[in-house]
C-alpha cells in the first residue's frame, strides 16, 4: 500500500494525465485543453490547498510545463499496463531528471516537518511535477507498479492508481465499470436470445 503522501501525489499524477492528455474518456474522444484554457484546466485538476494556494502560479507557461509532464507520466502508466517495466523505469527516470526531483524536508510555522521533492523556491509546476515523478518512481521501484493502470473499458484510456486493499481495480471510474458491465450483460442477453 502507498502511504497517504504518496497516494496524494499519485492522485495528482492521475488527475493531470486524465485532464491534460488527449485520448478517449468514457467512450468518447477526449481532447485536452490547450492555449488559454490550459491554466483553468490545471486549476480544475489540482484544486489549491494550504500552502500550495499561496505559491500557485498557473500562468500559461506553468500550465504548459504541467501538460508536458502529464504526457510523460502517461507513458509510465502505458508501459506498466503493457508489462514493459524497463520502459516504465526509463520514463520515470526521464521525469525525475526533467523535474529536478530531490527530497527535502520543509516545515511551515506551527506544522510538523514534511517531505517534499522540490526546492523551496521552485515554481508550482516544478513542485507538482517533481512530486508526481517521485510518487511514480516509488510505485515502479517499490514493487507497486501493478497498482498503476489504464482503464480497461472500451474506448477509454484514462489512467488510475489503485489504492484499494485488494488491488483489483481495472477501471478509471465507476461510470466505465458500469458501462462495461452493462455491455457484457447486453451481449450475454443477445447471445442467449
């Protein structure tokens, strides 16, 4: 299982990949936001919390950096799903290098020490990218890569991080799971009738 901090970082990675990369979502073509819509899409994917809200800079340049990181993160999920662990590890290493991820303990007044993977003066995009890259590295290098996946529903390529106890997740959402079950039911009914 992932600790709560890594689980949060993986949730951020999933949200960025699913929001900022093209593909298919729940049976429909999905085109990721671009241009002037990109900063708002980042804000929707990563609602500001606590200290992040103070440092947040989702100007177009920062949003584009996160979109580039999301496209690289998608490659990790795809490689794991396809059983190409060497490719997943290489993609993670590129992400770690590109985001300049490095562990660091930080503390704000009145709070305990917290592990971050970016410098205190790094931009919001650099901090989020480095955290997500490190979480993916911990999953791939820590024997938990099988908890990273790409939705198994037809016409959906959204990703997920399985944080459940039984590690049996196959879908990005309940909607895709229900859509798949309904299609299987209709197919069985049609074959029987």
